[in-house]
């Protein structure tokens, strides 16, 4: 029986979940974890008033089909979620585990299939992986808990492949753990044993398996044409992969559906070759459903290659759980595809796990939902599982063991990366250029005044009001850039540089696959120390572009019969190509405004000396030298003119030093 929309919404509005509470901060440098009532501790305490602890709930049931798939991608170490500073994404890996288990029980009760897939990028971006002790490869400890998730198909991202020790650790842990479920169709790794050295597949090329409901699946796990990998890694371009005899043989047999899980944008970007793979399959099977799960570009997205396929990408940083359902998959007629992008929090997942029960309760005992105990529908099945609670508890202990909760200071307000103009008092870029850099990046011994130029893409996240911790530093400025300078630049030249740089843009703002040859082997590997930062910068700008587009296109939300748009919380408002609303929870779009590519500290006043020391991160040295050589022709600036400006201060220690000085 289908409920009218009005009744569905009201019933769901009654379905509670645990709300995040605020607590007074303990007056100790090491922040304890705030516990939900009746569950393991996982939340760091915040200052009173540091942010709302509420989150909106889903407004409709999940669309179940014959085949249903939960997807994750680009988690980048955010296994403890965003906690109570961003309640929409405050769930953790233990919550997600419990969610998958409860929904698998529902799937069996419904007589349908439910699969779980992950599209890669599990390291770089959070202290849980980046602060790994030196005796292990980055991400080693967190991966011991990541692998508790019972994925049916899992693949690699590019971040696992930047450094050989990380790639080898993933091979010896995740690949070994998941066995045939770890599918990396076009990646090889060089390994050495007692007698030989050889190049071996980094997982299975493909996987063929039968679902619980008896459907046959052929799965592939392609990585985009990634060239900035470490020595000892080989990545074959997908366009070459589809010509391989093993691929042609794998697609020859007709399955119930093809399942493509790969680290590659689902849009027609330079790094995306999904269309080529789909066409190769369609040459053999013109009507077999193809379900595609991409990633890499850090956005919620959905496209349809043709009427019998759907592609989705589930965002980034444990903010989103992807959901796809397909009905009519067993008949050679019209398919019905549905997708949802779920906010990753307990209000979402616990509501989802009890929704089926709650709807039955609404039909049979509606008065029960109006009693003081509005959670009566939870009786008979709790959301949390023992394993999920154990994962949460253990990850919390890892965070404390890595000292990620160490407090450097308490931010007096929130500073945002893209919600406000760069010169606003609420902008983190303004905080950096007016306070942080002038205070810390100085040289009193220099005869010339200094002027600091910053590429805004180097800053990756907001600073939230409340405790500023070691993990916050990892998140906001993750790279170890040094401060360099060109001494004694003429004022008349230096004062033109910022405008010029913002017109030209950064020299490294391209994907690592954008300008390379078709075939990649380890033999043509050329070490590029900036490869990871370049790729990360490229994705950061793509994500900001997506937020800006959503903000511009969603100036208002369509009127709702159950709520006023102004009462909705800020969150993702997805604009994709699949029609209708894909977001599981309605939000107002997060405000987003244009940000310049480069910002700078205040230019030294005219009364100062005629020569200026131009200071910058080492990553943008080519941009600085290029600007200097374009804006004047008296001399040719070269790398020999560049010097180290300050010692013992790098990008990833900048904010912690400021917090220790100014926020205590």
C-alpha cells in the first residue's frame, strides 16, 4: 500500500533518532569524547554555542527495487565522520556498518538483493590516516577497521598509489582481506619475493558472482588513466584495458547485470572513460543493465549513459551514502532506476533502518506514534549492532592514541572557506591574510617589508567555533609546504602580481591524466613531488565549482506542504542529470561565493621601502617566477633567486602555531 505524500512526510517527521547534544568543554588540552546516551563515545566536546547539534531528517522512504546498492567513495580517512560540528555528516564507520547490516536484514525480508560497493581513495585528508606512526604506512591502522565493512566489490583510488609503501600496505591488508571482492581491473604492482621480482595484478581484474537472490553479476573496477603514481605501479588506460583478451572474454557471457565500480568521474571530464567501457559492453550486450559507481571528483552526481544504465557518485569525506535501486531487472523490458544521496548521520541511518517498521505501525497502530514515547517503533529491533559499536569505540581510541584530539586553542568564531567573500571577517582566507600570516611569517632581520601570496586552493576546510585540534590542522592545511621568498622585488612589479596571478591561474590546475600519452607503464614513470598536491588542488576547485553552481541554481527551494524552506538546515542540494530530487534530505543550499585563486596579505604601504620581499608556498614557485618574468624585462628570475624565508614553519603547522598563540 502506498501512503499519500502528506502522510508519509508526517510519519517520518515523527521518527526520531538520537540528537547530538552540546556539553561544556573540559578544561584540559586533551579533549574527551562526548557520548550519545547508550552508545560508545565518539564525539569531541565543543564550546557552548559552537554550532547547532540538530539535523534534518529524510522526508521519504528509500526506493527499494529488485537490486539495491549502497555505495561509498572518497572517504579519505574520515571514518569518525564530521562529528557534532557538522551534524548532517556526524555518523561514523560503526554507524555505517550497523546501517548496512540492518538494511541487509530488510532486503532478505523483502526478497530482494542488496549489495555494498566502494570506489576508492581511503587515505590522505584526515588525521586518522595522515597521522599514522612512522613504523607503518599511512592509513595502516584505520584500514584495520575499514575492512570490517562487508563490501561485495571494492576498488582502489589514486591516493592509494602515490607512495609505494602505502600501495604495498593496501595490497597486503585490504586486497588480501577482501580477496576476489577487491577488483582493480587496470592496475598492477611490482612485488619482490625470495626468488624473483614481478609485476602482478593489484587485485582481481574482474569478479563474477551470484547474488543472494540468484542473479549473476559481472563486475569491473577501473581506475582513471592515472599517471602520477609511484614507481613500481602500473596503470593501464581504460581505453586500452577494454581491448585486452581477458576483458573481451569476461564480457562475452551475459550476466543479469554488469556492475562497474571505479575511481573515475562519471561526467565527461578529461579523466573519465566510462562511456568507452559502456560502449565496449554494449557491443556485446545491447540491453543488459549496467550499474556504475564512480568517484574521484568529490561531488554527488548522477548521469545515465543510456536508458538501461545509471551512474552515480557519492560525494566525499564520509558526507554521503549513495543508494541505487533497479526494478524490472529480470525482464527484458523497461527498467526503473532510482537513486538517493543520504546524509551520513544517525538521524538518516536509524530512521532508514526503522522506516519499514514505522510505516507498518502507522497503518496498524497510529496512536502509538503520538504517545510521549515517540520511538516505540524501535521496539523489537535496535539500530546499533555490537560490531558497529565496537568499530566506533576502537576508532575513537585510535584518534586519542594518535593525539588527534589534542587542543591547540579555542576558535572564537567559525571561519568559512567558500560561504563568504574572501575579505569577509567570516572567511578563513581573510583570517590567514590579515592575522595568521602577518603574525607568523615574518623576518625582522630583513631590510625589506614582506608581502605573502597564498594560493587559496591550499586551504581545504572550514575552521569551526570551538576547540581547534591536531586533527583540524591535518584537515585544513594538509601539505608540508615551506615558505620561500624572492628578495628585493621592485614595488612597481610586486604590486601588479596579485592581479596577474588571478588572471592567469595556477600552472598546476589540471588533472594528473589531462596531458599524458595513452599508455602508462612503470617504465615511463617520472617522479613528480607535486603530483599529489596538484591532483588534490584540482579536485578542490572542482568541488568549489559544484558548490557555487548549486548555490546559484538553488536560490530558492520549491514550496513544500510540510515545511517552510527557511526552516531547513544548510546542506547539499544536488543538481544532477537524472531528473527529480536525488537528495534524501531536503536542505537549503550551503551559500557559496566566488573565491580568487590567489590572495595576499596587505601590500606594504608606499612609505615603506621601494623593494619588497615576495613570500609564497613552495608549491606555487613556478607561478611566482612566471609572473615576475612577465611583468618586467630587466632581468630573468630563476629558481636560484628563491630562498627559504622561515624555518620550522610549514603549511601543516601554520594554524596550530596561531591557535597556540592567539586562541588560548
